[in-house]
């Protein structure tokens, strides 16, 4: 292929890029290995419309800014240059000479690999060539209906899940053994990583991204990360990435005023900055930025085989007045506070992802009551298929923090979520945000003495597992870590190994996870009242809620949760059908650290009305306990 043919090959992708329609710019931008006239090297391309000139600099030319000048392409805004003789892992940057004569050393916005922070250079790397072994998982994934499937997510921070002696990170390859085995053993269906796209500042937890196409080099290479995903898939576990399209930091080597002018960020005074975060907002009205972000999302599905994205800070994109006071924002053309360009971007993002990757999980972290987050764009929605249920999260954490003596006055916090439970497709999140900044770990949110805190966690998790919505919990909750999460230290797994109640809580979580996966009433119908029926929504004085979950064949599990600080002996529960019922799970079981106060696991109905039903059961409901019951089929009673 001659040079003219190669140029023609990029003309149409560039056209789509400038019209916000290219969802794979990683195929032309960045640095790609090529052979020209029999000579191997790398082709570099970068968009810098305001630059007077751009050169490629690196170790290979002694960082000489005048040696490898790039040429303008047909659009007059993109620069390219072929440099022969370069090899994988060579370090490079772009030297951008601005229209006012400044020289800026910038990392490649579409680099696939980077130097390890605090160094900021880009590295040549070929993403292709990894020998994937997850074909069976991908086949099953393509056949699955995500809405009626069990989804139970373990959210973790890869840099702090576990540390080596001396404080070093586990590498992607080491995590592929230790973390994969742990997540599989504990019975989760999915894992969600806090942001792993390259970022310079550890204290941002990955939420201030400079490399939207590169996984962090702190833990290894892109192929090492592929190996981690591959191992999760071969273990039957899906992988979700936390992805940050709302804003980016002002580090000199990053996207900040990339060619000397506002480029990736908005140039409008009221839309440029995230005041509280000290970052720049993306310009969602700029076609090239739309192509850049959508391509970043698609890259991780395409090249890294991921299964989903949790899209961070959606509310900050949707509202022009987000984190702004009076006089600090300009309404849209309709006089509203909606960011019309951001809404259009989000819809295009989801449409592009689902067109190429129909199995994808696109999960919005959207903290307001914006309507239609999980409805298709064609119906006026944003086009995600799941949304974090922040209302449920805030209500339930507020409720469990209260002393049981006063919970009766906040009983509506337990039940209000069912007023809107089917308005969106929800994930119930107890995420990293809820165990930092003095909020307390999950176990430390519980009132009571040492044993009661563990009982409170077990009862809450039993309630959460039965409540409509997919599940997400942050690492460390599963064995009762008392300290808040600290990104500088690993989890305190020694607690589970050294102390009985911590170890038994881990057993409870593992068996709850397995119960959830093996009982379709808990996950099959999440979008209508067909899958849920209240038995006792209003027993505030007892601090008890009871409800039924159903699957598509009519199979049922009854969930009863006591958030009370007192046992309820001979509690009468109304049921729909007479016969025999079995207690199939109880968080007060001694093997979970409870007192084993329920010794009678087989119950027979009485013809005594309760909860507006003509049949009922009586049994002990211990304090801080969740119980699951199933009816024994008539042909199995004997």
C-alpha cells in the first residue's frame, strides 16, 4: 500500500471523527506499528487544531523538539508522522508549539500504555496479539438476558485490595490468581474495578484521568490486564470498569488546554470548571470530544473484553447548575438547567456501545430523580440499562444508623423504595463512597455492642439480597472491616483469619451469595410487581418487614427481616397458601456468628388470619435477623 492509499484509508474515519460519529478512533489516532517501504516503525497521529506545529519527542531522539516534525493531514487539524525503527515500550510525547509560541509537552491522548507515575510519558504498545481463552464465557454472555440474570457485584480498588509485604501493589498477573480465586470462592457474579484508566494522583482514586485509552501501568502492561479479565471470565465472573467521562484534571501533560487553547474542555465560562473538584469539564458539544469519549468506552469492550461500564458522576453532566450557585451558570436555550449537549452525548454513547456490544452493562451513577435514565433514547430516555439506586442507599443507611429504639419513627425509609422500585432498572449500591470521609465502614454504621454490630450487618445483607434490584457491595464489608477504606493500605484480611465473628460473617456472605444465585425469585423479575408482594410493610413498632419474591414460574421465597433490638417470639406471619413451610436461610444461624435461636425449621400453617391473609405461621424472629422461607410442595410434604 502506497502513501496515497494510506491517506485515503484515513480520510473517512477522520470525517466521522469530526462529525462525532467515529466510535473507534483508536484505530487511527495514537501510535500504531506500520511497515512502509519494507521498513518497520510507528505512525503517530494527534488532533491539535490550534497548534502552529507539532513534533514527536522521546528517548529515541534525545527529546529534540526540532527533529521529528509532524505533517498536517487533509483536515488541517490532525498531525501525523511515520518514524522508522522504533519498538514497543519506547517513550514519547508530543511537543506542541502553540499559536503564541509556547511549547507544551503532552502525553498522547490515545496512548495505549504509559510510564508509571510520577513519570508522565506515553509508551508505544501493540494491543493486538493477546491469546484469549474466554470463548465459552463470551458465548454464554451473548445468550444471557441481563435483566433476568443474577448480578451481584464485588466493587474493589485493585491497588488497595491487598498489598505485598512492604506495601507494594499486587500486579495484574498476581491479582489474576489471588483476586479471581477470592471472588469466585465468595460467590459473586461480577467484579467492578474502581477506575484503572491511567491517572497521575493516587489520592484521586483514579477519578482524575489523564489516559483514557491506557490501563494504569502501576500494575503491569495492557496484556497483563487482559490476562486478568481473561482469568475472571474463565472463572465465570463478569468484569465492570468504573469510567469517568465527566471531567479531567489540569495536569500539564494531560488534556488540559491541549494545544494552548480550550480543546477537550468547554470554552464557556460557566461550563469550563468543576469548582469543587478542581478539574475541567469535557465539552460535550464538540464532535471530536464526543468521538474521543465514545471510542474510549468502546475500546475496553473491543480490546479488553470487559462486560460493562459504571459511568461516573452522570448528574454532574446533566445539570448546568451542578455544584453552582446563583449567577454561576447560564440556562440552556429553553431557559432550563439541563445540559442539552451532555444529554445528547450520553444517548449517543449508549447507542454506540449497544450497537457494537449488545450484551453490555451500561450503569449510570446518577444521584438525582432524573426520569428515564434506563429508558431507550427513542423513548426520551438516556439509554443506560441500569442505574444505581442512590435513593434506596441513602434511606437504608440512614435507617440502620439509628438506635433500634427510634427506628419505628423512620420505618418509611425501609418501604419508600418500593414506591419507585420499577421506575428504572436498578442496582442497589453500597459503594466505596459510603465507607470514607468519616461515614464509617458498614459494620461501624450499626448501633449496639460488638456482637450486635455483626448481627446488624448480617440482617441488613439478607434484606438487601431479597430487595428488588441487582447488588453491589464494596470490598471489606464481607468480613466486617471496622476501619474505613484507605487507598494507601490493603484490606485487613487478618481480621477474618484471627477473629471468629469476622470469619463467620464471611461464611454468611458467601452462602448468601450462593443462595441468591441459586434462587431465581430473587433476580428474575426486577421490573414489575409480578416479582414482589408485600406481606408486612407497616409493622413499624416491631421494626419488621416481610415480603414475597417470585420468579416467572411462580416460585416464591418469603423474606422476613427484623431490624429490632428485641426478639419477637411467636411472631405471626400471614401467608397465601396453607401447607408446610421451611426456613431455608437464617442470618442468626450459629455458623454465621448468630445465637442459633431458631431450632424449628419446619412450620405448618394455621387457619388464623394475619396480614390480610387467611393462613398464617408462627415462629421466633430473633433481633437483627433476616429469615427466608419457602413453601414445601404438596407432593413433598411427606
